[in-house]
């Protein structure tokens, strides 16, 4: 049974093909939101969208590499054209490496930062005008307790990115407070 609490709202969930993103997409749809999920795992993302639709929700899957600015533009243009609005942005996509700093390559570190941290910046910047038009929008940026404590001495890119997400979230929350956009 689908409750109408988010009826008429549109949600965008990055990293929606699995894990927290998948579970969040199911919940948003169960609450009545039209959900757009993005990921690089096309087969899993398509299955999530079909499962939500089959359960009576509304979901669409789009391929997106969240570390590419041009792909954010494409996704936002698609959401604007197809849905006409955006009320919820869940910046969930992220990756990690399970190596020590000595064993983490520079390219690997930069890739982790791009997917996990830069994508949050790109997402809020690309979606900002649509979110502000909502009048009651919400942004959720997925961080981690490891963004506070630094983890267990491995995964330096992941932990650095999660710490940066916490501070970026606070900054944008202050900047958008008067525009009717909650940023958490």
C-alpha cells in the first residue's frame, strides 16, 4: 500500500541500484514520490526501477557517472523535461578503497574523491535552481561516521570525502536556508 505523504513530489537518488540508495528509492516510492534513480550499474538499476513500478510505485532509472559534470546536466534536463520539478535530492553514490595510504594510488584516491565527494557538490549545484523552485525541498547528502572519526587507518580517500561532505552540507544548508531548501 502506498501512502500519499510524498504524493506529487519528485525525488532523485544517486547510487540507487543497490544498498542504501535502493532501499531509499523503495521507501520514497512507497510514500508516493515519483523517483528517479541513477547509477553506473545499469542492469541492477533497471531491476530496482521495475520492482518499484511492479509494486505500484513510480520509478525511472537513468545511467549516470556522478563524477561527470556533463552527466549531471543531462540528468537534470531529463528530470525537468519529464517530471517538471525536483523536490528531493539524495546524494548517495559513493565508492571506497580498502587500502592503506601507502598502498593507495594517486589515481585511485582522486577517483574515490570524485565519485564520493565531488559528486555531492556537482549534484547540489546542478539541482539547485529546481530545488529552490519547489518551495519545500530537501537535500540529503550521505556521509559516514568515518567522516568524523577517520575510520580504522585505511581507505583514506573515502574517509576524507565523507568528512568533506559533512562540511559542504553545513555550508550549503546555511546558504539555502532562506530558499526553502533543507540540506542535511
